[in-house]
C-alpha cells in the first residue's frame, strides 16, 4: 500500500488559515486526519514529485518495540471500552503523527475491512508485528478474548523491553569506562609526555626514569605511526565484522566466546534464557503446543547458540526424546531452567512450571543486573585510576629525579 501526497489549506480552531502537506492512503483518510486536529479544510489537492516518492522510502521496521507496546496498550483499552476492532484501528491510525505508522495502521484497517482476521493482518507485516504476537492473537480469536490477549502481549513485550534495556545498560558502562581510560592515556602520551622531553633536554646530563622513558617512547611511536595503527585497526575491525556477518563458523566462534566472558557472557545468557522462558510460558499457557511454540521462539531468538539449541530440541522431540534433554546438555543454560522443564514434562505441568520459571527470572533479573553493575563499576574505576595514576607517577618522577641531579 502506497501513501499519496496532498497539499491542504484549512482553518484551525482559532480561525487562522494554515497550509501544509500530508501523506495518507487516500483523500478521505486525509480529511479525517485533518478533522481530528480541528481543521476545517477548504482545499485538498493531491500532488506527486520525485522528492515525495523518495520521502516514502523506509528501511527496516517502522514500529520500534516501545511503539508496539504503546499500540497494544491503546488497542487493549479501546477494546475493553467496547469499541469494535475495526473502529479502534481506524481511531489509532488517525491519532498518529508519524506518517509511516499512520500508513501501517491503515494497512491493518484496510486488511480487516477486506475480511482478513486480525492475526492474518498482523502476519502480513512480520517486521513490525512479531510472529509470536500474530499466533497469540490467533489463539485469542479462537477463544473469543482478543482484548485480553492484546493486554497480555503488551505486558509481555513491556517486561522484555525493560529487561533488555537493563542488560544493555549494564553492558554499556564497561565500554564507557574503558573508552575513557584509552582516551585519557592517548591524550597524555600525545600531549603531556613530549613536553617532559623538551624540559629535560634543557638540562645537560639529566636522565629520565625508565617508566617515563617508556611512556615517551610509546607516545612517540603512536605519533609517528598513528595512521598505520588506526588504519590497520580499522581494517581488522571491518574484516571481523564482515566475517561475523557472513561466515557461520566465525560467527558461532565469536558468539561462544562472548557467552564465556566472565561478566558480559552471564548477561547475554540471562537475556536469552529470559526470552525463551517468557515466550514458552506465554505460549504454552495459552494452549499452543510445544513444537509450534519452539518454532516461533526460534524465529524470535537472535543468538545463534540458542537458536541451535531450539533446533536441537525440536529434533529431539521429533525423535521421541524428552523436551528437556537438549537444555540439560547445553552449557549455556541455567540448571534451574533445565530441571524445571524436566519436572514439567514428568508431571504434565509444563505450562504452569514455565510460567513459574518466567516469574522467577523476571523477579531476579533487575536484582542480577544491579548486582553486576555494582560489581563492575568499582573494578573499572580502579582500572581507570591505576592507568591515570601510573602516568601521573611517570610525570612526577622526572621532577624529583631532576632535583637530585642538579
């Protein structure tokens, strides 16, 4: 569905004449949207040019997770208030300031108007509406509780976003501290230590301490070969990124290496396990069978190690082996999770136990992230202080040495 471009002249609520441009799927939608802004339209003319066409090009998803949650919460509230689905989608579309989100919602509206079910309409835009959401809405349509399902999915994505944001925040701090330490070190090597050399050359027979001489030599090396150093480093980074993206063995090796890192690895493991636990709990408790649930989760998981784990689990189930077997064999799965799945299989209470596991992980995730932050930050500050402290000592020592040599 393409957006059409219109120029309008209207009168606002204060009686002033306003002019502007608007993108919508047709003339009637443009008029409805302008009316929601309390505009009285006197002229609405369609136009087309190259810039207008280029301005409609989008890359990737037009609905970030935060906006998806907001959409689901608004939709759930409207449905709970007794507004029918078609009218609710139209109302939400008319409220959107973003032309791309307005277009997306009107696509949903058009598909629903043409007779498609809500789940099928969502499934036509997988970049914006995950496969899991479409499947859960389909279950809600069968059970007759679409509004309840929409509310559940809003809560689910909100929890996932909160956990992911906390984990990203915990991983961001080490990079900031280390980056600061590197910038300080390079700055001192480039601008401070060369001045010490100039000072000492004015004193005949003065000798620099070895630690100061080391930093001066390092700074001189960086200054003379900076182009080669940064060029080769940049080239290596680009090669590594390309290999990680296009070479499966390299990507797998780097992923496993990341998962084995002392602190960052634990955060990545926790993030993926929470995603699997929450998704399984949500789907199994709503009647989706384990095979279909795992196939859906496989499309949600981005980490190749956990994607392979889901593939292995599906193969085990097809071969008649226990659901929990692949989880028990993985070194990147919390033993509690593997045992809970095994217990659920034996007692035929897997949906309930997965829900309990999901609640457990959601409960401890914030605590774990805070614990990791509390442990990382002091250590990294010590590293920064040590680097800066050693350099300051290397600056002070020549002053003391110079006093004794004069």
